[in-house]
């Protein structure tokens, strides 16, 4: 089981944590929502949870709760800038379908 980051994503997270002045990594998971059923959730972590799975990629720790891991196992997080827009992209090999608005996915 693994979660990885591209170098661009790792640099973005590292810069953000430095600007915040605190934090040990990024929490990555899923929540039930949207037309297709699941959506990604991201938040910065100040203290790891006791049950979190911890993955490290390019020097950045990614924390994943045990319930989310089966849905996102093998995912690579990338960070992209296109014009004025920027954000994380999720390369999840488990996704079978995305909703039309791009907010949720189905496994």
C-alpha cells in the first residue's frame, strides 16, 4: 500500500507548512459526498492521529486514516498551475468513474 507525491506537490506542501510555521505533513482521505459517492479531503496535520498510516514521499509525510486507505491506495498527488488556477490533482488507479462536475468519484 502506498501514497506518493510528485516533486511539485511535495515542494508546495513544504512551502505551505513553512509559511504556516507549524505542521508535520498532510492528511489525505475521502468523505462521502457528491453525485458519484466519494470526494477527496486534504488538511494539514499539526499532530498525527494514533491510527493513521504514514507514507513519506520527497521528504513530506502523508497521513491516511485506515478507512480511507482502500479507496486511495496507489494514488499519486500532483500539484498543477494552469493560468490563474492551481491545485492538487489526484492520479488514483482505483477510480472507475468521475462525476461531470469533477467533485466526486466512484470506485
